[in-house]
C-alpha cells in the first residue's frame, strides 16, 4: 500500500465516521447543493447560491475558496479542469460520491428538524 493509498484511506475513514454528527454550515450546504447539479467554478457557485436562496445567503470569495479547500481535504469535492473551448484552464469543482452522501444526510437532518417544528 502506497503512502497515497494510506492517505486516501484515512480521508475516507474520516468522511465516513466523522461526518454523521456534523451539521453543515450554510456555505458548505449551498456549495454541495450547487455541485449536485453538476461541476461548476467558484463564481458560478456563488451566483447559484444567491439565486437558490433568493438572496438570503451570499458566499464571499474568501469563504468560497476556504470552504472548497476544506471540502477537498475531506474528499467531498474534487477539482477538475474545464474542457470547454477557450476556458480550458478554468478550475471547476465536482461533487464526489462521499460529498453526495454528506449532502443527502444533511437534507434528511433538515427535514427531521422541519418535521419536529411542525409537531409543535
């Protein structure tokens, strides 16, 4: 097993075992939600977040790139290069299967919270 495999395995274990009890911040939630529609660049995610939240959530560039860096370390997203003509060097972010699981767990958690509120 190479050092890369060991590193990848430790990241995978962290994602599987640590994510279950961590509610996502609004920024993380919207970044993952936007990427569930397909790969996108940072500015595109920022615009889509504002549109989806009807202006309630705005992600600044510092927050965006700090969050994407952290989510790449967790293995929730990966960076890919665009294959679009003329912007081949544009960095895009893509949701990983692990990131998709995290998003689905968060959506389920939020639904439970809403159900609890409706019972009151």
